């Protein structure tokens, strides 16, 4: 689970800036999952969305029609 002190400090399109502590054990390749910040931003930028299962395995793709 995410640490209570983690905080998204800024967003830029599909990028999020995450503030963590120096001693947090995050490594390159760790997977962090977020929800969308606003549907219009997501559907306007991406023509296809990937559907994942509970293990974050891609199981389908859907086309957006925004």
C-alpha cells in the first residue's frame, strides 16, 4: 500500500510528480497505480485504453470515441 506521507505535488498531462522520503524503498521498475485525474484529460489524449486485471496484466484494449 502507498505510504501515508506520499503526495502527488504536480501533474502535467499523463505525468505525476510524487513526493516521497529519501528512505522510502522505491526502485526503478516499481509499479505505482493511479486513477485518472479527469475523464476528459484521459479520453482526449488516448485513443486506446488498456484493461488490466487485479495482477495488472493487460487483458483487453478499448477504443475511445471522444
